[in-house]
């Protein structure tokens, strides 16, 4: 339960308290959770929670959307107007409500203001995926047609010479970033084009353009919008640190770090500014665990311009030590970056790649699958062979890699489709990296014909027999959003690892 502030001591604090109470009451009356309200409003759930908990200040955009979604008859909007009036009187000594952003936020020449930034970094499957969401307000006098973003990596931040050599030999590329960008609310967002600005071994700069195939959409003075962009960096090129720099007037900043809980992560942070040396963050992280993930969150209001917040971490667990990651096999697979049963990625059909246009993306996915297979290969003796589908490492693409027993080369399946099955079947016990603590008896055909694509987009049909057919069928099920449990009779029983007697042995034919 969130502790509520007691006895507001100023009119402004009492007004903020009244707004939060009004919002909470109407949300409860409408029978909505904070998460549901946030989704309808197009905000992050933590922001709604922080506003109701009086930890973040409401913005005009937030109040308008809350009023519209909750249909509060103007009561929420009225509470915000009371709060906003007092805020402006205290901030700039004025009784009117122009400009909509307090003047202390507007250094000379200011155009854009960041009303809220949420930066999320997720480690999974041997790579880091960064998602940045910014609510922007144009407080200037000219329309904004582009927005500059920067990606910088430093593999060994405490050893600059080593890091420079590493990135010179392994430069970061635009292709592996897999940059995506959108503008607008989540329920009605539009893609943004982007253009290269600077290309160096360890950093990239890009212009996000307020345009797409449907036209241009400048952000005019007095208007607001939300932009969202995401990019990926392999772990070999990303040191264990993440920095946010305040380059624009910013009202509120939230940072989240999302790691496998089995790696036993510990996180700390430091801040610097033009007027202060490096010092610990003034407030601690919060930590929550769910579905095998450890999520660390930190927020600050009104960060000063040019402030830098550097977050660092280390993994006290390792994927090869059962003592540190837990004795259960599933815990070790989770720590190795394998998405576990119950996660939505395992129940959603994978997306088809468009080849050869997305050949670079496809090769990157295959490389990540191989790295993940190498990691889990240190945890178990896979005498039956092993396979892995992209959704199992959190990637949505229809790609799988299979390493059959005694095969010289792995199988790479791009957009595979089963086109024929033999009538002859057998039942064998299968395991799955996404719930490795159990085994289940599954009936499958002894022969499969699978149509799949080559890198150049041409399609071919390959026939697989017996053990390889079973491995391939298992991975194609993953790409269809199915687990082998879906092929077992409803009354069939899973065996625990202690009960299963076939560990470390090939299938018998």
C-alpha cells in the first residue's frame, strides 16, 4: 500500500491532494484499475500510480485525458484548474495562465519541453533493448519537424583504451540497432521516418522525422505529442551501465531496468550536473519481481538541465552456477535469457519476415538464437538435440534454429510452414527450455515436410525424419504460439525431472 502524505501545509499542496483524491475516486467509481486507466489514457501505469500517490505533479494533458476517459462531468478538470492556477501564481507571480509551461522551464531559445520521459532497458537473449517514450510540448515559436536521438555504447567504461580498441574492432552498426520510431498516443500512433546524422564506431546519432509515407506532421507551437523509439544492442557491445542526459527542460524522468531475476542483479546510480560533482542518486530504486524478471525503477521530478544520471549494475548470479541461480533447471534457463511459461510471448503467433528486405534482421535474430543455445548448452547434456524459437528469447519473428543430434550443421528455419506429415507417428517424452523442470509424452509424426525461406526470399521444401522431425515440429509449434502441452491429452501428466528416467539419452526408434 502506498503511503499518502498527511496534512498538506500549503494551498498548492492541498490542491494537488484534491486532484489526486478526485482522480482516485472517479477511477474507483468506474471500476478501473490504474493499469486499465493508464492504457485508456495512453500513459504508463506507473505515472498514474505516482500521480494518485502525490509523488508526481499532474500535467494539463494528463488531466484532459483523465477527464475524457473517466467522464467525470468536469470535476477532474476543475480540480486541475485549481491546482494549475496556484502553481502558476507561485511559480511566476502571475494570475493568468499563459504560458502553459512555467517560465522557469524556458531558458532563452527553448523550443521543446519534455513533460515526461520513460526510459526502459531490458536485457534478454544476449542483448539489450532500449525503449524511450517522451511526452513533448512545443513551447517555442517555430514548428518542430525533427528530433535528434543518440545511441552511445561503452563496453568497458572503466578502461577507455580497451573499450576504444573493442569498438574499433567491433563497431556498432545501424542495422543491428533495429531502430523503430513512432509518434502519437499508443492507441493511434504513427511510424516516424529517421535519417542518419552521425556514424561512429561507438555512437550513432539520428534525426527522427515528423513525417512518414502519409505525409508530414510538424509539432506546432503550443501543441503536444508523444514520441517513442526503441533500439537493440548486443551484450558484447554494451557495458553494464545506462545513462540519461537532460538536454531539454524536463518535468519528470523515470528509468526502468529489467533483468532476469535468476541473474541476481544489483543496481546503483550516480548523478552529475554542471554545478555538482558525481554523487549517489538522491532517492533509491524500487524493485519488483514478476514472471522471473527483476524490474528496478527510479524517478525524479524537475531534473536540472545538463544533469546526467548514470545507472550501473552487476549480475551476482551466473548461468553456469546452480548454487547462485537456483537448483531448479527452469531457474537456470530463465537466467540464461529463455522466456518462461506464462509469458505472453509464448502464446502469440510469430511475425513473418519479409525477405530479402529483412535479411539483415533475420541474420541478427539467428545470431541471437545461436548465442542463447550456446549458453544453455553449458547447463545440460542435450543428447536428443536442441532447438530454440525466436519468441523464446523475446523476439516476435518466425525464426528458429535446430541442432539435431550428431548433425554437423544446425538448421535455420525462416518463416517455416508444415506442408505434409506422415501418417506414422510415435510418442516420445519432450522437454522445453521454457519449462525445463518437466517432461511430457507427445505424439508426433515420424516424417515432416516443411516449406521455409532462404535468405534471398526464395522458398524450398525440406523433409525431416524421426528425431529431427520432432525437434523441428516442436519449434514450429512455438512459432504458432503453442507449447507441447497443447498436443497432450487433457488428463496426461507431466513428469518432474526426478521422475523422468530418460535424461541424457537419445530418443529410441
